[in-house]
C-alpha cells in the first residue's frame, strides 16, 4: 500500500531538497501540506506535482554579463572633490 502523506524530512529526501527548503515552500504556499500539532504532512499527490514541475522546468537562463571596463581600459582615480561631495571626512 502506497503512503498518502510524508513528513517534511521524508518529502525533502524524495525531492532531493533540504528540509528547510521544503518547509519554506510550505510556509510560502508554494507546496500544499497539512499541519498536525507541531508536525506537517505533505500529501503524496503534492510531491508528485512538485517533482513533475521540477522535471519539466528548464535550466535557468544564463546570467547576463555585467558591464565593466573594456580590456585595457583603466578606471581613473576619483578626485578629492568627488570624495568630499560624498560626505566622507
């Protein structure tokens, strides 16, 4: 007989996440769970839904490069006026 509910640590192990990550998802409402006193129970159907969504999710988009100085370009040192205008003594 298959189980209907899993504890947060069991759900975390099945999903390959930390128990804290699963608990945060439950608290944020992104994962359904029932509370019994101090304990939480995650329905098996919810674990299947989350696992299917994770399997269907694509890889995160690559990070955009941060604009910076071009190769060979040197940033000029700030003048005293610029430093004083910042309010630093």
